[in-house]
C-alpha cells in the first residue's frame, strides 16, 4: 500500500497539473466532508480541470481561463460564479491579502479601459492588459447568455460601455470584478468601503423611487450570501479564512464621521445571516453615532465575531505619519484581517510573514553564557543583538521573493497603467511589505520573570531558570512563572516600557531598509500564527510549556483581567513609525454579561475609542457552550467563533484551536480547567 | 495614611451607575450568614486576603479608569463595611471630590453615625442594604444593632435622595412575613429612588473553603418568589428590579 501511495505521490509531483488538481480536490474534501464523495468528484473533475500553459503570456492565460469557465446561474438577481476547476499555474508568490479599488470598475467602462490600452506603447504590459480586457469582454458575453432576466443581462452588458448606474447594477459589477479576482488565483480578497462606494447609487435609486429601502436590504442580503457560497474554496489555511472583509463607516478629512443607511444594513444583515463570512469591519471615531455602536453591539452579541472595530482616531494619524498621503490615509481599508491598506494605489503586501519575537530570545537563552548577564539592561542588550540578526534575515527573505506578473491587480491601479509597469515591478504608488508578529507578549513576560526571579529575588540564577525551561518545567510547576502580578496586558509602566522598547528597536532596525521596489517593511502586533508557530516551540520563561499556544494578538493570559485594563494597556503601546500593520485587541465576553450590561458595554466601547485602542475584536461565547460544543459537535452545527482575523464554524476548527478558545474563555470567566 | 483593602476591581458594572472601579475595604461591623465577600468580614489580614495601601497609591489606581467614568461611573467603596475606614479615607475622598470623581458606597449602615457623617460630605450615590429588620433577629443573626441602623437611615434620608436599597432575598429571613412587612413599611416611609432585589449565589464558596469556613445552604428561592416580592414592592409605588449577578 505504502509503495502505491509513494508512486502516486511521485506521479503527482512530476505533473504540475496533477499537483495543482490535488489542491483543488483537497478543497472539495473540505466542502463534502466525505471521502467517497470527494473521490467520486475527483474522478469526474479531472476531465473538467483546466490549467493553461505558462508558456503563454499571463494575459493570455487569464483569457483562456475565462474562455473555459463553466458559469452557472445561482441567483435571480445577480450572476456570480466561481469555477474551481479552472486555475492558473502559479509558480511564484501571488499577490494576496488585498482589496481592489471597485470604484474603478464602477466608474470606468471596459471600452475606456481598452482605449487606454490602445494608447500604450507596445510591450509585455500592454499585451497582458489587452488579452485580459478581451477575456473580460468574452466573459461578459458568456454570462449574459445565462442571465436570468433582462435587467441582469443589461447590468452585465453595461460593463462594456457604461458607468454603473443604479444600486443593483453597482452590486453586480462589484461581484463581477470580485469573481475575476478570485478566479485568477488571488487569495484573501477584501471588498472595500462598500457603504461609501455604494452611497451614490443607493441614494439616486431611492430618490428616483427605483428601489425601496427594504429592496436594497434584500439585495445586500443576497449579495452577501453569494459571496459566502464558495467559502470552502475561498478559504485559506482554515475554513472561514477568506479575507472577505467589508469596511464600513469612517472619519472624513473634515473631521466628520461618515455612515449611511447602508452601514446599518450591512451590519444588520450580518447579524441576520449568521454566516461566518463575509465579515464586516467598522471604522470607528469619537463622533460616531451611538446608535451605530448599538447596532454593532447587537450584532457582536450573537457571537458572530464582528464587526471588528478599527479606531480611526489612532490609525489614520499613524498612516499619515508613515508617509501615506493624507487623503489616502482617510480612505484606508484593511487587508484580509487588520492591516491598513490603501486600495487602488498599493502593491502593499501586508501579510507576508510573521515575526516571532520569542525566536531570537530563545536562541539567546540557548547560546549565550547566561552567567554573564547580570541585570535587565544587559539582558535587553543581548536580546537586541539576536533580534537584529533575526530581523535582518527576515527582511532579506521577504525581499528575495518573486511575484507573479499580475495584469488583474495592475488594471485596478491607475498608476500602473500610467507608467505601464506591472504592480509587482513597482507600478503602484505604494510598494510596502508588511509583517505580522506573534509572541511579543510571551517575550515581555519572560523578561519580567527573569527580572523578578533572577535579578531581584535572586531565587535562581538565569542558567538555573533556563535549565528548568529546557526541561519544560517538569516537576517544577510550582515556581509560579504565570502568577506574577505584572504581565503583558496590565496597564503597568514597567510592562509598557519593555513592550515599547522592543518594538521601537524593530522600528529602528527597519528604518533604513527598503525592498527591491523602494517600499518599507511595516509590522503589527497581531498574527494568525499563535498556534502554528508555537506547535513545536520550546517552553518559554513566561511559564508557557513546550508546544502550548502563544498569547493571542494583544490580549492577556491573566485570569479575569478587566477589559478597561487591557484597553488602557493597548492604548499606551506606541504604534508610530512602521508599527501600525494591524494591532488588534482580542478578548472573550460571555453572552449573558453582554446581555445584562448592554448599555454599559456600549458606553465602554465608545469611551474606549477616546482612550485610544488601535483595533478591537471579541468572541462572545461562554466556556460552557464551547466545552459542550467540543464534546457534542452535532448539537452545535451553527456555532460561530472569531479565530484570528476571521470567523469560522467552531466545528470546522482543529482541536488545538478549540482548546485555546476554551482556555481563554475560562480565564475570562475566572475559572480554571 | 493607609487603608486596608482586599481587592480593587476595575470595570465593575454592578456597583452603581456607569463603569466603575470598586474598592473592597476590609472589615465589617456585622456578620451575615450569606456574605458573598467573607474575606472582608475580619479587619485582620488573613493569608492572601488583605493588604494595606497608601491613599496616594489608591488614588492612582482609581484614576486609571477615569476616562471610562464619563459613562456616569466613578469609584465605589464596598467591603466589608466601607464606612468603618472612612475616617482614614477622608483625605482621599476630598481629593476625589475636587477632581469630580463620582463616589458611591455600598453600606449596611450598622456603624457609628459619626462615620456616616463623613460619607454625607463626599458620597454621591448610596447603595444601602436591607437585611433583617427585626430587632432581636438582627442581633442574633447579624450581630447588628437595628436601632443604630434606623437612626442612620433617618439621618441619610434627611440629606440625600439618590439612594438605592439592595435586598438579598432569603426564605429564612427576608421573606418571613414579619420581616417583609417591616421592609415594605421602610420603603413606603422613605421612598428610595430605587430598590434592587437579588438572589443569593454561591460564587464565594472557594473563598469560604480557603478561610476554613462553611457557607450555609439556604432554601431555594424561585423565580415566582422573586416576582411576587417585586410586585409587592412595586405596590408601594417604588421603582424596583431584580438584579442578576
Ligand atoms: S454586611 Fe456585607 S460584608 Fe458585611 S457580613 Fe454582611 S454581606 Fe458580608
């Protein structure tokens, strides 16, 4: 049997087509959750599978894909369909974690785009765009044929030579271009500021009595359902991780707060639909209406995990300070999870890799002569040298990455068309890279512990303490490394000083580094990888045992840490320089707590904006429910939880994710395992 | 100057209006058999329970969440019987008042009236317990002097209006007809701004264990019992609600 599997693997590895097909089959298995069904599918699917040759130009490959697409009708009001069996052969890094500027698609007809293309100088860029545009034209024709009615057919036809006009048409056009982005192999695709983008279409239709408010709401509902439909295909590492984020609300350059009927509708429909995706992110500001916060709290209260809040009062100044144009900063969206992004102008790859702060720290503990480290200053100095080496290598690895030429993304960045340079080669205005980070909390807590146990109380020498760590604290569970009063997440000067010192170093280390196309590397203090990176990671001096998860985003592992304490702590973290690449506070709340304190909880969130958090998300679920759901998944098919930047069905999560959530819920409730 | 506390709880939502920081002062003048904070009854430090804190330090802790007090919140002194340490606390109360921090206390009022008089100078919100109003029973069960309690109530209502009464509901005491009647008479006489009634809970069980004490079992109070009692209170035209903890 093993021999056969080996042989199959060999064949698969030899054939690019087969190995790409295997990835698709794997995704179908997530959909069916049934091996037999998957195998049956695979046997049929292989004949429908298509992947154009990479010998063709990128534009041509995309056009070929569009020609081969089998589009099915799945709604009476829109056409939106993905064909998982037609894919591009992607060999390098593909742009991901981004949001195209849908306004361009709404405002510009295909004809105009083609005219622009005709005026370009001959060459690869022009050719790729030309084929892409032809492909789009052919796709429109194909979709028109199966349109359920004349209105939908017209909405599609208009893409060719008209600006979008009307609410339903605008939604159709967003779906159309969104489908193209997915179909061309991009992952984690956001949707942008839909309340803002759709504002004028909605208002015009309402004014001209073309639709009612309720009809608009029902269109939004359908729009979101369609986006959710293929979430098994769209999901990245974990089911639910699709990056389909809708950005709502936001502060305007004149200081006013923007929101409209649609802002409310998107949140209310999210609450109603109870689907893990698409998710909504609300940009909040001091002068936002209380009613909007109440609507959000009602939605969060259901446990759906969103809206996530992004605090414009803190985020926007940091974007401007970093160097984004003021107007751009005010119109930011986020990459899949939290990382601020300027659409229509950026190549910015915000989620390339995770800085693991504990890695250089542990390396230091393993390599240094620890007896020579006599005080906290020396400890910090040593750590800094290891961190610097780590960051250098980290940056070099990112800078060496090669990206797939990307005509689709370039099409939605006007600057690329102006300079006729592909987005991956520097055609965009902003060309930054972004990293997430994890285990800063564990590192800070380790330093605090060393300080206390070694330098202050002199209970152990550093090498003795390190030996205990290397032994995974076996038989030494009573040394109370986890019980120290001050810890990451406490509003304490000392904790903040260490935290800000370390991130400032990284900020300085990156100051003079530019990537191959002139961009910077930004980073933030939240990351998806608190489980993946920690799985095989040694024990750490914060009391974490080998393999245990790292502390999640900006959160605390202190039992019953008050929310105000965490907010104050997070608000005193320095996000300046290039430290703004997503910084989300993450905490657990029990549904009954929220229910019993609805008004005060709303007050708390509104006041937190002024206190100055960066971003915030929460899981509203009790430990009791989670424990029951883990034991009897069949009774909780619809339980949704927030995972990192996305929501997912609890039952779809790997066991270790379930455990982390349960443990955190218990801690929040002041209970122990 | 120092006071003795067991805990400073930020983000308290149950101890008065808005978002508050609750300071649990150690030491009590009576001894309720259902006490939810048994570690606060004795003034003496008991193992992990209790520490002394300088008023400056305490002030700093209280002001940490100042921005959240805009919700109508502030600081709540609870206990134990917070009034017992109010003479020591007075300089801090004065400073908090100057900074416009809303001050609330949760008191059982079994204290010398001189201490209440300090509170009357600074405290904005009073949450006052009604426990057992029968003279001999109060003595026997709580070790409290009910005459002192009534005297303090009178004094309090002469000067303040925004007073909330809190009533722990037990079949053994509160709901006994003779006691209930006294409660309703008291409410009718003073017309407090609000009454909150609540069921006992056993969340403090582990603390009782640590203190090597026993938490007595009380008879089950049903939903109907609570609703009926609520109705009776509302009948004397008092704004009342059931409080969920
Ligand atoms: S008055 Fe309060 S603290 Fe004192 S014994 Fe009674 S319940 Fe406990």
